[in-house]
């Protein structure tokens, strides 16, 4: 019983951090888009690309956190791996690699 309450606390904390990260990402993205001088600057496009990818990653991890919390709240312990779970994990791993590549592109452009 103690393990279940600890995992519920960690999942709730992860959900709160995820929501705060999503709010910060949305605020920064809107600030960048409202304060832009030209859309054709390569650094601005890469920066917006990073924040759009971070927003997509935050939304997908938010969906994952909600599914995990729903599973923690259910009294039954059916750990069935579904196709939806596999697709969601594939999307999350793809977005993580896309964020990594976007940051690498931005660094490469900044060092030129």
C-alpha cells in the first residue's frame, strides 16, 4: 500500500511540473511570435521550432501522465499493454529525438 501512495505522489508531482512547463512554453512561444521583427531570420525559425516541439512533447507527456494517474486511481490492477500505449510511447520517443535534433541545429547555426 505504501508503494502505491508513493507512486501516486510522484505521478501527481510530475503532472504539476508538466502543466507548469506547458504554461511556460506557451508564454514564451507567444512572446516570441508577438515580438518578432521578421519571420525569415533562421535563428528565430529554429527557436520557434524548438518551442513548438517542446509544446507537442509536453502535451503528449500530459496525456501519458493523465493515463497513469487514472490507472493509479482504479482499484483493479490490470496492466494490459495496448496498441494505444505503444503508439503514444513511440510519439514521445520521436518527439524527444526531434527536440534533441532541433537544439543541435540551433547550436550549429549559432556557432557559424
